[in-house]
């Protein structure tokens, strides 16, 4: 099953459950409060997922390592390599 | 520093690592990356070969490669050039055909991937007998050098999106510093259809699909010092397209 299908399946399952409760489709005569609570849940989910995404990406950008030592090590090694290669007879 | 004993053990265990270096206009970088490869493989004692796949670079990369072959010997340096620029994906396939090692290491020749990590890749691979070891900029001590905030944001955002949509089981999808068992790489390459950038992403997604095991090693990614960089709006569009294609087909 492709990832797209997995997503569609997941979303439609959740959607169906939500619709059952929010609109009382099976006429189970659920208490009113159930419906009132269920009704805005998709919006809550969407907003919290958005917040989670922003927070995660923001945190990861902020903690993205800057490898300064790696860069300076490389620059040292480049010098060393050029010297050595010249000795070995490489013409750049 | 490796002791003499482990040096000999590494040499005698029968494993051989073929490093594929695709090059296009890397005249200045190629000697340096080769020098570093020789240095680190010399220290660890693993058996290796370097395969340079040059796509008719107008800057004379091939001529430099020939000089290097004279210096380091044609058992260590193999040149498998092609007449014109045919792209990265096919360069790997072309190089792989000529590889004699049972492991293949893929890396960029522009010095953004440092050979010092290769011994760690090898160690990691042995630890879990992994089918594939992938370098990651996004975890542990991994990171980047020379990226501004905008580029970090794009990179992290793009990666987050891919993680959510594809759940690939690896943290760095577009990184191209990896070690593969040769058989695994062959079977993956057969199945991968994407070109360029997306190719790396497809490889790791298919690997998960085929239940191959993936190990990860944190790497530092230092932006190229010499030569042209080509990150633009174009690349973002092709990334998005590739991601959606994989989302719908894997
Ligand atoms: N043989 C071959 N090598 C290529 C081709 N395109 C790129 N390369 C090489 O593949 C490696 C990665 O390419 P880069 O140009 O560094 O791509 P990048 O890392 O996405 O982008 P920058 O480093 O920002 O330029 C380098 O070693 C290039 O020389 C190609 O068409 N054929
Ligand atoms: Mg590069």
C-alpha cells in the first residue's frame, strides 16, 4: 500500500468516526455535550499539528550544529594535502 | 590511532570498499579528496579502491585524475570516464559495474563529505550487519558549515515534510554520503527511477520498503570551497515534485 493510500485510509477512518459522533448519524441519541465537543475537534487537531510542526522545525533550525571545527580542520588538511601532492609531482 | 594489530585485522578480513566519486568540474577538489581517502584508508588498513566517474568535465578534471592515477597506482585509482554529462544517477550505475569491492561507498567529490567518517561508517556497518549506512546531518554531532538561516530553514522544513509524509526510518533523506553492501545497492538501483536530487531520497525509501536495515552516522557537511554551487528555486521545485511522486508511488 502506498503512503498516499495509507493517509487517505487513516483520514477517512477518523473522518467517519468524527461524523458519526458529531452528527449522530446512527441516531444513538448521544447526549448533546458529546456532539458539541466533537464538532470542532478536526480544527483543534489541525491547529495543534500546525503548532507542533512549527515548533519542531523551529527547534531543529535553532539547534542545527555549526561545524566550525570541521571546517577549520578541513582547511588545515587542504594545505597539507596541496604541499604533499606538489612533492609527489602533481601539477595543478 | 589504530594499533598495528587492528590494522592487520582490517586488511585480512576480506572486505573491500569501492569508493565511487562522480565528478563534474572538480579539478581543484579531486586531488584533495583522493589524498584524504588515501590517508584515512591507510590509517585504518581497510582494503579499498577509488573509482572516478568523470562526465567529460570541460575544466580538465580527467587530466588531473590521470596524474593522480600515476601517483597512487592503477589498483587504487580506477578511471571510468564518460564522454558527456549524463547525470549523477547513471554515474553511480556506471561506476558500480566496475567495482570489485563487496561494499560500495558513495560520496560527493566536492569535499563536503569528509573521508574521516568512513571508518565510522564501516564500524557502524559491522556493529549491526547493516545493509546500508547513511551519513546524517540532522542527528547527534552531525551538522553543517557555511549555511545561513534561510538555507537551514529550507533544509529542516523540507526534511520534516518528508519525514511526515514518507516515514522513511532514516533522518537524512537527501544526503548522499552512504555505504552499501554491493548486492543491496544493485537491487536498489534497479528499482529507482528518479533523477538527480530525488534519487538519494528514493534509494532510502525503497530500502525501507524492501526491509533492508539502515544504520546512521552523524556527519559534518562543509559546503564546497572550490567550484560552483547550484542551490536555487529550481531545486526546491524538483524536490517537491520528487517527494510527492514518492508519496504516491511507494
Ligand atoms: N559524473 C557526474 N558527476 C556529477 C554530475 N553532476 C554532479 N556531479 C558530481 O556529483 C557530486 C555532487 O554534485 P554537487 O554539484 O556538489 O551537488 P550538490 O552537493 O547538490 O550541490 P553544491 O555542492 O551546492 O553544488 C559532485 O562530486 C559533482 O562533481 C554529473 O552529471 N555527472
Ligand atoms: Mg556538493
